[in-house]
């Protein structure tokens, strides 16, 4: 029962991710000037960039924001970025309807209650190891890594490997 998600990996074409607590460790450093700083994992970034180059959709839906976050995501080739979103479900529904994405083809990774409604709908429910209890309870794939520590890389790598797209002979030649 624990590894039932493995069959779903082959169907994934779209990754939808939260930022704070998934792509970051959930901590925010605030400078004296009031700027908020987050730390991203370079291995997560590599996997996201690779997935984009291989034709996968990556969509970000986050309650957070900031110029640095947006610059980082765009630098990875991610175009579908929805930030400062207070109600994620309507944004999610519009995105999948506008792009004709089948729910079974979506892997969603979230870490807290604001992700719960969307996770009820997608093909593969995912979270970092340190997600909130309610999210851990509904997740089919729980990463062995905490948020901001490689959980996104682990998910993307599992999907690419299951679809025979994790080719060490061609990765990195772009």
C-alpha cells in the first residue's frame, strides 16, 4: 500500500508546487530594511530546469511572493507563476481548465493546510517530510527530504526515471 503512488509516476506531465515550506525550508529572514529572504535548494532548481527543458509543465501557486522569488523561478524557465494567492483552489482550477490538463497527470507538492483542497483533486498528492500532519496524512508520496532540502528534486527525479527520461548521458549537455 505504501508504494501505490509508483504507478502514478508514469502519468505525470505537470508539477504544481508551493514555494514556502516546499521549495524553501519555510523560514523567512527579514533584514533591517524589511526585505524578506528565502533560501532555495540548487538541486531542486536543477531538476525543475531539466523538467521544463524536457517539456513538463511546472506551475507555482504560492501565498508568498517577492521579486527575488519570481526572479529565481523565471531563471529556471518557469513561466506559470501565481504568487500572493490567498485562495489557491480557484487559481488552480482556472489554470488546469485554461490549459486542458487532466487531473490524473498532475503531481502537486504542498506542505500546509492551504494546499489541502487542491491535493484532494490531483492525480498524485506529494509533500516534504516535514509537512503539516493533515498534509502528511493525505499524501501518497512523502519525500524523504524536508522542504527546501531536495524534496522537489526527489519527486521530479522519480517521475523522470519512471518515464525513462533521466538519462545521465544527455543530462547537462544543454
